[in-house]
């Protein structure tokens, strides 16, 4: 853990141009989510019947949609929702997965058997289909989208943590800690978990982009955040019928999703190369 803190990979991005660009894009995206809504001049919910389907121009840099709402303002406001869902779902699913994974890997025996079967049940279903099923039985909204994504994702983190726990608990320092009377909680959360954090950071960074894409899919299907709240997925869904006559209404939200997901994946790959001992070797 101390070696990882000394060799923090985020301080050594200059030697990797794609990762550096991805980090810059994500920094701009986060900044946009926080202060962007105060900088755009148009209300993302304001309907302007005199500006229906206007192409990108001086007054509307990215054009307007089918009822005259400014697309740039809606994309900027949608960034806050997408990041909130992606990061919150990652933290929630990671937290649940860490707890169950630590217990399964450390205690072993029947506890490991039962929990591993639960993991396998959740992992047996395709994530998107399971998220659609969960979203269909819940009232649509931001909380429902985050909960659906969390429920379909925690088992993957739990399986990863279980494997790392099985490996770490056999190390000499873990046996020494137990020999001197360290409690189970101390061994789990002071010794095993800190040594698993680098790989958990990699796994989490790789999944944020996928969770944002999953939220966009749920919003596209009408199971996520509901209109008129601006989300990238719902913008594509509401305007897809105009893709031939007014393609900017679909292209720009699609680009926002693509750039965000690619940036998270590129940065996650960089962290994996730097933190995973198998790739560093």
C-alpha cells in the first residue's frame, strides 16, 4: 500500500498521451458538470416554438431539438446526471461487492460456497437485460436507475474481491497478524482490503464508463430518468426519428456518451497497466 502511494500513477501521465488526453477530457467533463449549468445562456427545459430543429449556429451552438430546446444546454446539464449515476453506482456496487467478497474469501467453507452461488446467479444474467427487468418493476427515475445498475454490477466486484482475498490471506503477514491476536475486522479492513485497493481502483475506473452507457440505455428505453430532465440517453430516444432531417439532435448527445465512455476506458486501461502486477511484469 505504501509503495502504491509513493508510485501514484496519476502523477506520471505525461508519458502516456492517450491517458493524459482522457484525464483532461474527464477533468473538463467534471468541471462542466459542476459549473457548466451556470455558464450556458439557455434554459435546458425552455420550449421555443420559434426555434424548432434549428441547425448549429450563432444563437444555438449545437442547434435545437424538436421543440426548440437548446441542445448544448441539455448536454451540459445531462453531464451532471450521467456522472452522478456512473460514479454513484460504481461506489455502491463496489462497496457491496467488497463486503461480500471479503467475507466469502476470508471465511471460506460453507460461507464461501453459499455466497459464491449467489454471485454466480447474478452473473448468469446479461447486465442490460437484468437492469431492464429491475427497472421495469420500479418507478422510473434517477434513484431507480442507480439501484438497477448497482444490483446488476455488485456481484462482479464481489467475485474479484473474493479472489484477491483468497490470495492475500495466505501471505505471511496475515498469518502473523492472526498469531498475535488481531481481530477478524482488523485483518480484513486493515491488512487485506488496503492491499486490494489498487486493483479495485482499476476495476472501478473501468466500470464507470460502462455504467454511464447502461444509464443511457435505460433512459433511451424510458426506464431511467424521465423527461423533461435532460439525459443523454433520453435525448437520443426523443429525437431519433429526426436523424435524417436533423442529425445534430442525435449526433451530439451520442458523441458526449462516446467520448465519456472511451475516456474512462482509456484511463482505466492505463491504471491497470500501472497497478496490476501481471501487466507491470
